[in-house]
């Protein structure tokens, strides 16, 4: 019974999205670090020919929420790949080299 009440509460949360945040921030590199209590994902925009790249956004997650994000991304990628005329990703996409991140 208690689980039903929790699910109803989650379904009733109203999420607000400001115009600024709705525009999004482009990122073509993510660096992930973790400690025993959190995962840190830095989203970076790398511009060809530039020697520096700035972190555009940093997201800090608990390990539980990092796992939820992983599963949500896997589910969405699978749905994306089921669409017609969509290129299939290889099982392994190597990370970009040459940059080390610190959190």
C-alpha cells in the first residue's frame, strides 16, 4: 500500500522548465568521476583547434541516481535505435583521448 502512495506522489510532481534552461547547453564531451558517495559528471564543449575547453555544466548524483540515469539512457537509446532510418551505434564507442578530468 505504501508503495502505491509513493508512486502517486512521484506522478504528481510538477516540473518547471525556465526558458533559459529549455534552450539547453551543447556538450560534446563528458568526464565522469566518482567517490564513495557521489558521481560527478562534467559536460564540456570542445571546439576544434582550441587548446582549452570549459566545463559548461556539472551534475552531481548519488550512486542510486547515477544507476537510474544509466538505465534511463539505455532505455532511450534502445527506443531511438528502433526507429526507422536511424544509424545503429557500435557496442563500444571509445572515449575521446588526451584529456584528464579532476573532480
